[in-house]
């Protein structure tokens, strides 16, 4: 195999696929990236796969002799990222060479890296008989940004470590919960040409719902942020989901288990409604959080209907206390309600509109944060019970 490519192309592609390289590989080849050079298309394909998450990308190169092999991901990335800009020649011996010694030549010198046979590298999963649909990348990104932060990090709650996707009619719904909070985002699945995303079987097919690991979707979000404007092809069956667009592909296993019926947790009526400037609320909360982090994570909100104001207070014994007041439009009687400050901060950062609405009934029942205008999003947070 022999090819010539730019340092930037190879370094960028390695950085992208390396996110799917296993940190604790069960087999040595899983610590490698698969490199396939195609003389007919004059392209190079790079793949990494940890048996759960797989990432593949292609880039243009001058392929003088095609071939394939695997090379150590971390070592190769560390070397290539430090090479000077310009062309890199990558050359390996014949397939009969058991050492799979590969030489990288650039303007400043040459490096040699030992690889492994491509035959040992597991194939990335494919979906042949499942569902197939196309989704606008912007809709995917909106949903991921609004839901991912609420997924659980506790691996013992397996199904909650993912984001639940439901595709029905002209709406795509993303939901994530860790048991203390819940974020639900509805985005359109109609593309720029007005075509509705639908599963491949028929227009009358039932709503499609799957749970995808948050780790895979975090990588998908990073990749899509660089490719906005394109649609995403989604293929899935009972075990796998594949996202494809332009010259990139991400595969992930699906999480097993029944996802909680989260819709029944969302209250329909409220006795208290507070409308505030999101940035004002967020900046006050960030300042208050400095004290909250010292001892506990609890912030108390006091709504004052007469003065149309809401105060934020923190009392950290042996450390200090803090209080700020911000203007608000309030309906309902005066009341105090407390929250984990981190949960409020996460939600306010994701809501991303000028004004937001906070609705609740009692100091111990679920509270809802929603953006006014923009994204159709519901963020539910359970209050914290504070002893007087």
C-alpha cells in the first residue's frame, strides 16, 4: 500500500475516529484504527470500533497502491498531529510482510510504525432488514443538545444512560432522564424540501422508538456540528443504529430494556407560573452556585407576587450565605421551593431563549421549565425538600 495525503486530512480524520477506540481493548486490534486505501476512488477510509460504538470517515488522497491494514490509534494520532503541514507519504510492505511495518514520510523526516492485519479487525455492523429514514441534521442537533445532558451517568441504570428517540407523524421526540430530572424535546422531521422523514416500510407504520447510548449520541452531535445543512440517513433494527451523511458514518448498539413512561410524569396544570429573563436567572444562579458547591448543592427560590420578583438564596453552614433578587412576572401565591443548583444550571443552559417559564404547584411536586419561543422543550426537575 502506498498513498499521499495532507497532514491536515489525516490528522483530522484520526482525531475523529479515535473517539471510538477502546480504552481497555479485549483484543489488541481494537486499540488500532483500520486504514483502507482505494485506488479506484482515490480515497482513504479510516475506521475505529470498540464493539459498541463505531466511527468511519473517508478523505481524498493520491492512492498509488491500494491496500488495508490496522495501525495503533494513539501512537499514530500522536505522531501525525505533531508533523508539519504539507504532504505525508504513507507506505507499507506487501500483505505477506508479517510485521506490517508502515513508513510515514514528511518534509521533516520519516517514522515507522508496526501495525496488524486488517483481517483481525471486526467488521462494523450493518442493517439490512431494519428501518430506514432521513432526518434533517439541524433537527437532530436541536434534539441532542436539549436532551443529552439529562441522561444518567450511572451504569447500573442501563436504559437511563441513553436517549429515547420516538419518530411519529411529523415530529421527532428526544427524551432523557436520570430519575431526578427529565428533558423532552420535540423537533420537526421535515427536511428543507418539505419531505417528511418516515420509515421505509410504509407511511402508515407505527411510531418508531429506540434508546441509544448517550456516549454514541455525544459523538454524533460533535460530528454533526461540523456538517450542518446535510440530512442524516438513519438505519436501525432491534440491535443497532447507523447514522450516515456525506463521508462519515457512526454505528451504535441500542440499549435493551423498557424505557420509563416519562410522559405521565409531566403535570398538566399549575398553580404557580414565573416568567424570567434566562440570562439574568442563569448569571445569578452561577454566582450563587459558588457558595452552594462548598457544602451542598441546594438553592432556594422565593417567589414574591406583590413585588413581582424572585429571590435566589443559599445557606451553607460554616461557610456563608448568599442571596440575589431578580425581576419576574409571577402568577400565584408567594411560595418557596428548593432545587439542586446543578440541575437548574444544566436546564437553563440548554433552554437557550431570551425568556423562560418556571411552573410548579407545591414545594415537593415536579417543576417544569420551558423556553418561550424557539425550541419545543420541556424540562422537569424534582424539588429538594428543605427542613425549615
